[in-house]
C-alpha cells in the first residue's frame, strides 16, 4: 500500500489505514485507482441460488399472490359445496370437514418455513444491497471531497495570480507616474 493511500485514509476518513474496515479499504483503493464499485447485485444473487432457494422463492411468490388466494378460496368453497350440498353431508369429508382441516394444517406447516426461508434470503440480499450502497455513497463523498480540494487549490492559485497581476499593474502605474513627473 502506498503512502498516498495512507494519507487519503487519514485525510478523509480521519483514521489510520489499519483501523479501516474492509469496505472502507476497498473504497479508498477504488478512489486511488479510479475503479468502479457499482455492480448488479440482483444478477449475482440470482445466479448463486441453490435449487431449494429458487423453489422457496417461487413458493413464496406464488403463496403471496392473488392467484393463490383466488385458487385457494375456490378450492375451499368447492370442497364445502361438494361435501355439504352435492353429496348431502355423506361425502368423503362431511361437516365439520376434518380432512379439510388436516390438509389446511399440513399446507400451513409446509408453507410457513418455506416462506421464512425466502424472507431470510431476501433479508440477506437487502443487507448486501445496503452494504453496497454504503460503499457507493462513501466513494461519492470522497470523490466530492477531492474535487472540492482541487477547486479550492485552483481558487487559491487564481487569487495568487490575480494579486501578482495587480502588483505588476501597480508597479507599471508607479513607473508611468514617475515618468510623467520627470517629463514635466
């Protein structure tokens, strides 16, 4: 690591290089080398999923959709109509629908952990996105600080140049005044 990297860490982050976390080190190095930090986290996350994770995501997406609710309500109403009205309570699951309750309990017992797995994955993805956003924001802040420093240096240099030009003009004016006085 170069001396410039250490100086930037102290200057902008107010800490020694060794006291920076991995994200901050990555940002400072990216700033020095004018590298890019942005990347598409959605593409990377989609490619890394296992079969079980993809299945959990699909089940959670379907279980939380209007399509599922409409199909589920239709099946429940159909079950009740079939067993109560069509088969006149002599069907395979007469009122109080014990078999239906068993199926519903099994569905809930299976669906809940699958949805929780999907939510845990989404939480990890959100955490990764948040860390990435932090890196991008930190780099932008450091870039702004370096630009501001360069602008300040340019402004100071311009002021110094202006003062020098004014002094030259004053000297020329004084010379002209002396010449005018001599010529009289």
